[in-house]
């Protein structure tokens, strides 16, 4: 995101905000489970509200 105009945000402040926003996630935020050969499932419900929207709404 540092390539985009950040206005008053300094890149180090942005990194801090992002690390704080996503700190409540499980360390394996998007675990991939193999179901069968060439078939995988990404679990998107490991956020604080157990919803797939947590990943984008956390910040």
C-alpha cells in the first residue's frame, strides 16, 4: 500500500495499524484444507466474529 498516496499516514504508522488490526486472527489466518486430489477448501471463518467478512472488515 505504500505505493498509493497515503495522505497524512506515514508508512510505518500504516504497518502499525495493519499489525494491530489483524493481531486478533489465528496465526494461520486462511488455512487451506485438502479435500481430495486437486480439491481444496480455504477456511475464511477464523476471525473474531467467525465470518468471512472479518478479513476485510478488521481494519
